[in-house]
């Protein structure tokens, strides 16, 4: 009986580690495409939007660029909240892959990322004081077909 219980638990854990469905990844990836304007930028409970000003993020395929930043990303919409791993090619975090979460709601994109590579993935869309997390909210500026 004990062996059966352990086997059932093992199978359950393996089932929980399934890769995301390709069609779900494609759907979210398609929604990411285009130009996004920043509307919220917080780190450690501090509003940084006044310091950095408004800027745009352009997403093409699994890459995005913003002022002084270039990165690739991998989505996992099977997680709750949805997960994104961001691999920075240029900018202050160049060479790091940082865990984050995201949500897409119509023309709104919200992301919350960990401080640095190796830090735990956030579990909520908040960047309170002392967390080291960054919270970003974007509004769609142009759909992918209009992004140039």
C-alpha cells in the first residue's frame, strides 16, 4: 500500500512538471508582439517612472528592445501566475537570465521580475520595499503589424 502511495505521488509530481502546450505559448507570444508604452515602473516600492520617463518596448518574436536594453524571453503560460524567463543581451543585467511573471489583459501587459539571476520567481504582481523586485505595466501602443 505504501509503495502504491509513493508511486502515485511520484506520477503526480511528474505530471505537474509538464512543459507548456505549444499552442498556449504561441497564443501569448502572438499577443506580446508590437510596441508597448510603459505606464508603471516600480522597484522596491519606489516609483521610477518620474526618474526614467516614458519609454517604449518593442517586441518582435521572442526578443524585445527598450532604451539601453535588449533581451530574449521564454514564456510558460502553464504556470500560475504565468512565467517568463528574460535573458538580457544588453543593459545593466546583460548576461543574466531573470525569472519573472506576466499577465496579459487586453491591451495591458504587466510583468514583475526578480532582482537578479538566481533569485526566486515572484508570486505576485508587487514590488514592495526591500523585495528587490521590479514591477512593469505597459499599454499597447501599436499592434505587431504596425510596429516598425
